[in-house]
């Protein structure tokens, strides 16, 4: 009521909502409007007042406020449930990855033990070839297990680690490695066939001469002209590789490429061999960092 009194004293218009009560005690809302009426000289001669019962409007506003609070509470509840479910899924995926990694390490240990007790050089070499491929799969599983984003991984970082490990494992100091890698995120479901392709291409280069006379190997990973490109270039004195190893490597390359829908092209320029693995971009997304 003080606002009404102040406005009248000041000669100002005023609009207020007033809660009144009927004779039976039930509440109702009045919208009260008061305006001064002035004469020709501008002097206030009286005030004009009108009122409107808008109880139904107030009730609808109250109902809407309650509905809004209930909706906000439900959204908060569902959001919390979703976050909890996503967290549980993340833990489950990591647990599965961890178990797969452990199983691969167990397999690698068994193959190593078998290789140690094998007397035949050919069989031992075949076992070490199998071990090499298991360790490549272990590398990609380890990378996936340490990622925060389990649905994708950076192909360039994976290639850097895998190729460096494979070259170091040869024990050759005369193999010169150079890398041209652009950050590139790919779906994690493609990790296994991609790891096998990288492993086979490095192994193929080593078998064809790098392991005997050294040389250069250059690796490129980039997104180029709407395609995802992996390129291996090696330069060395050519050596005829073991036919069985070469055949198995070729079969693994073909199977992995088929799984990815990739095209593999091999060219020769003197002592240099260039192998391009090209995939349509599709769902592959280049990293923005």
C-alpha cells in the first residue's frame, strides 16, 4: 500500500498486483491501475482507478512455475543418469581393452618361450614373425587403453610409436628413419587392421634389404585431397625376401586392406620402393590440434 500512497503523492501512474480475500476467505488477485487526471492547467483534479481480477492468470503462472521446476528436476536427473551410464560404459570398454591387452601379452610370452626351445632355424624365424605381429596388436591395444576418448585414436602418433619400435628392434644403426606425420583421428574399430598394415609394410621393407645393408625409410601419414594416405618409402640394396614370409605378409596386407576398403599401390624407382595405402575419408576426421 505504501507504493500506492507514494505514487498518489507524486502524481504518478501506478500498476500493482494486490492479493485480496473474499468473504469466504478464499484468495483472489486484483490488478489495480491508478492514473491521475489533470485539468487544462495540469493540476490533478482526481485519480482514475480500475481493477481486474486475474486470479486465473496467476494460478496458471504458478502452475507453469511448478511445471518448469519439475521439468528442470527431471532433466537434471536424466542428465545424471546419462553421465553415470557413460562413465560405466567407459569403464567397461577400458576393462575389455585391458583384458585383450593382457591376453595378447600372454600369447606373446608363449610364442617367445616356444621360440627359445625350438632348434630349427626356420621354425624359430616363423615363430618370431608371429611374435612380431602379436606385439604390433599389443601396441595398438595399449594405445587405446590409455586414451580418454575410446572411440577414436590418433593414427599418426600410433604410427610414430610402432614404426620407431619396429626399426629399433632390428638393432641396425644404419637404417635411417624419417617421418612426415599429420595428426589424424580415425575410428578405434579400424585400429587393428591399420596396425597390421603398418607392421607389414615396415617388415616388408626390412626383409627386402634394410635388414642386410641398411638404408632409408620414410613414412607419411596425412589427409590429402579427400583421402587418408599412409605412404612408406624405402631405399636400399634389394634383397630377395623369404618367399613364405613375403607370401604371408602379402596375404595379411590384402586381408587388412579389404577390411578397411583400402587400396594399396606399390611402385619402384630404382632402389626406392614406394607403397601407398589410400582410404576414402568417410568417417575419418582430421584432428584439430
